[in-house]
């Protein structure tokens, strides 16, 4: 009799635990993110992690006397890191960094904490979109004066690769073999392993030193589009970006400026990013499900989307879109 009771209790416990596990799994799939990168969401599969959301020069920005910066000099907001994404493949124990930013020291630490198997801060590869300061200058931390790394794979388009190899101080990283340049091509798939690949997508931008690309990232179950920098959507093609959004599960898109009003001391034509209010119009005909794929990213220090519970944040959400936040994690 006692044995039957014990067996019954064990069976009930197993069923309850099984149901709870299924609920937890469903919750992870539904939310696909947590707020802090120091806690591992899953131990298998592929994850995308938001390591930074801010425009190249950071926040607060140098020489900024505006209200959006003053308090931050005395009380920095640790969530304000320059735009970067991380990829963790738990199954293959590998980690990849998208963009090498001035905040790379903290971002590599966050990426390491997210991958329970990681033994060091050295990533298995770094993918660069283009040659503007917030997207490649973090490579300096691989150099002799810092990590003195050994042949960290850096994936770059042809002009970007040439720039790094021929322009000091970056060329020293190559000659000292701190980094190993891997040339990539437009629309050519880079197969990292059997369940993770990345494809560079050429986009129009101010290409003083290099081409500019976004990345199409495909995991075992889901895919992502990452375009942190681009000129106006009309220059690339509004239909093209809408077709890409329909194709992927997540789209992290340039939202440098909310509107023209926040930049009142510079010629806006010299920095022609798509305003968020323009993106609203570009994407207004997308379905509710397609709009929900969009996460605005790459915020200038003046952008009100950096302010928690701001009217701008509420407007983005009310229209069915999202804004990226440091620490968000997505299962691919």
C-alpha cells in the first residue's frame, strides 16, 4: 500500500514537473528574451544577444551640453553601449561578435557571461558592417597594448579589409597577427557550422573608407536582419526592406534619429539616416505580425527612444514596433 502511494506521488510529481517544463519552454519561445545578459537563457541552440544600441559616439556624447547628456556625465547609464549584437552557439561552444565598438571590453565580457562554456573573452569571430568609428575601432583592444590576441578572425568586406591591412594603427594588428582578416563578399553565405550562417547584404551609406553591409543571420530555427546604418530607405528601396522584413523573424533596423527636430545644430543632409517617423510610413502597410519583427536600434544620444517610458517609446509600441534594449536575448 505504501509502495503504491509512493509510486502515485512520484508519477504526479513527474507529470507536474513535465507540465511546468513545457510551460517554461513555451514562455521562452514566446518571449525570446530576458533583461540581463549575465543569466543564461538556454544551454543549447543559438542565441542572439543585444550588447549595445547607441550610435557610434556613445551617450553621453563628447562636447554635448544638452540636457540629454549633462546628468549622464556624473551618473552614467550602463545600458547605453554602442550598437553591437552577439551570437552564442551553445551546441558548438562558439561566440561571434557583430561590430567591434569602443565599448567592446564590456560587451565581450557580457558575451562571455552568456556562454556558459566560454573560457575567455576572445570571440570565435568578429563581423564588421563598415568603417565608421563605432563599428570597428574596438579592434584596438586585440592589440599589443591590451589583449595581445592571437589571430582573432575578423570578417570584413573587400574595401574594409584593405583599409585595415594598409592603414595604421590597424595594419599593426594584422602584421602582429592579433587579428586574421577574412574577406567576405556581398550576398555570399558564410557557413559558420551546420546550424548557423551569416550573409552580408550591401546597403547604401556614406562609404568613405569601406562598403556598408547589413547581415542576414540564419540559425537552426529563426533568422535575423541586422542593418544598423543605412541612408534613407528610399535610396535602397522601400519595397526591398519590406520584403526582407517578411522573410525574417527579427529585423534590427537603423533608428539613429527619431525625427529632424532633434538635430538642430548640424546639416541633416550630411547624415541621411531614416528617421523613425519616416520608418513608420515605410512600414505602415506591413501586417501586425510583420511590424512586430522590427526592433529599432542605433540611437543617437539625442534620440528620445533612449528615455524609458518616453512618448517616443510609447508611440513605437503603440504602432506595433519594438525598440532594442541592451541585454535582450532571442532564440534563433
